[in-house]
């Protein structure tokens, strides 16, 4: 039990700091809710990578991208629409939903999930200490 907790904590922190870092590089700043979303997303990507291995990686990437988009929408709806935090606004982007998510970023989430799944798959095959 403690090993599973440690494994998922490390994954969460990797996603938390990794996504926060990427967003700072992209936009110049981030918000703590986006780091939390990154932590949740990386755990989900690991789950899909591990439990749906029989699916082609393209389908797994679409599932991951849809999940990440859903997380982004939920956080955006609560933080931006309900609480008025104005963390981001995609209303000028084509194919957006309430200004909280848009098609182009959904495609980006699908693309980003592919190398993450490949890295996880490789690490698990090598039986590394925290990825076994």
C-alpha cells in the first residue's frame, strides 16, 4: 500500500511541477489549479497507458486528450465562470466551449500524452524503482 501511495505521489508531483513549468514557458505564468490538473492528468495517462495497452496508441491519446480537456473545462467553469478568477479565456479561439476549452488545445493534449505514454511503457518494462 505504501509503495502504491509513493508511486502515485511521485506521478502527481511530476505532473504538478511538469505542467506548471510548461505553462510558465508557454504563457509566462501559471495558476495553482493548473498544476493540480497536471498532476491528475498524469495519473490518468499512466492508468490508460497501463490498462488499455491493447488499444492503438492513437485511441489512447484521444481518450487522454478528452480527459484532460474535461479537467480543464471543469476547473475553468468553477474558477473562471462561477468564481470570476479570469485565469484564461479561449473565447477568441475557434471551436471553443464557453471560452474554457478549445479544439486546438484538445488536439495538443492528445499529442502531449503520446510521448508520456511511451515513456511510462518503457520505464515499466525496465522495472525502475517507482515505475514497476
